[in-house]
C-alpha cells in the first residue's frame, strides 16, 4: 500500500510540474489561432484582388506583393508556433515516461522547454514583424490635400 501511495504522490507531483508547460501550450495555441486568422484575411484579400485583374496587369500588383510577403512571415510564425507546441508535448511526454520508466530525463525536459520557448519567441517576433509591415502599408480613406482642414 505504501508503494501505491508513493506512486500517486509522484504522479500528483508530475501533474503539478506539467502546469507550466500546459500554460505555455495554451498560449501557443491561442497565438496559432491569431496567426491562422491573419493568414486567412491575407489570403481572402489576395483572392479579391486577383479576381479584379490578372496579377501581371493588376493595378494592385504592389498590394499583392505586400500580401505575399505578409503571408510568408505568417507562415514562418505558424511553423515556429507549431514547433513550440510539438516541443511542449514532447517535454510533457518525456516527463511522464521518465517517471513511469524510472529514468532521469531532467536535462532532456529542460532542453525541450528551452527549445519551445525559443520557438514561441520566434513566432511572436514574426507576428510583430507582420503587424508592423501591415500597419506600415495601411492607408485609410482619401489622403487630404495640402489645403485641407485638420
């Protein structure tokens, strides 16, 4: 009976240790949803512009090129975000398997966690870069002339 209680305590401790990676996984998943939404809007806008005129002769060629660049940045952010999520899943798996199999996976878990943080940071940097690029190319309405009232 004592060994069962010891195992339950070990599993409970592992579950407590898994809370930080689960919060990271939740943050990554939320970011992935934001990225997927931004990519969908970019693709939708590109499709609208491509319907107006063929890409080669389109008056919106510059905007299409900007959309393509933004899409590539978001794609990179998605790749890094998914990589972070996979690393978090692997580290949680390694933590539980190491406890069940009785081997020391501390260094591997630490490396996976650090890798996940780096990948997630890269994803956020790409998101920020894409947002800056989108805002920098954004124009709202008609630009007032030099004599227009403020």
